[in-house]
């Protein structure tokens, strides 16, 4: 926890130095800055883990992803009705979604497809967060090259909605079966 807070603070300090107050997910310069800064922060985390508890690195990466994702979501231009930001580094691929929940569309969902995985999170009132009661903020990530550290058979996938919640509709994960 302490390490991930340190990394989150390092990321936010870089954002502050760059004078980024609002994030427009369509601004390629901002996306590039976020990608480079996340890469730098995660590289620092990996370097720091060599001098401390190596087992801490995977946990730190998962926590940093969620914390920084939450910070970025809060910085997305509030005037945008729907915003999607996708960032890809060598460590992970991250999708951040901020949108309005609609009770009128029971089939609405947030879907994400990577090269070989698909995640579908149906919109549901339990996910609403933020200042507005009908706002959804969703972080989806797939973490690469952490199988050995976490003793996992494949890439690590995370879905976060900024709070603990019991879902009324399940998350759907479509994963490849590589014959094993």
C-alpha cells in the first residue's frame, strides 16, 4: 500500500509539472504523456522492488493501476458526457471509461477487447459513483508479463469501479483456450 501510494504520488507530481488540469481522452499529446509517465512510474516501481521485497512488485502494479486510473478518471473533462481513454504500455493495457448510466437501456454495457480477450461489464445502478448519482467510472486493465510473479497461467485482468459492490449482473470474461 505504501509503495503504491508513493508511485501514485510520483505520477500526480509529473502531471502537475506538466500543468494538466483536465484530460481530454481525444488529445493525442495528453495520451502520449500519460503513457510515458505510467511507463516511467512502473519502471521505478520495478527498480525499487529490486532493493526491497521483490514479491511486492506485482501487488504494487495492481494497486498503482487502480489508484492512478481513479485519479485520471477524476481529471477527465467533466463536460464530456462519455469519455474513453485507452493507454498501452509494455507492462499493461488500460481502459478508463466515464459515462452516464441510463436506466432505459438494460442492454448497455462497457466492453473491451484486447488482442485475445474480451471483457463485458453490463451497466447497472450498483456501479454508479462520483458526484452525480448516475455516473459510471470504470477501470479495466490487462497486465502483461506478471504470470511468474503471481504464479498465474496467463495475463492478469482487473476490473475496478471505485468502490466495493455486489453486482446485479455478472462480468463476462471471454478468454482463449490455447489447448491447455
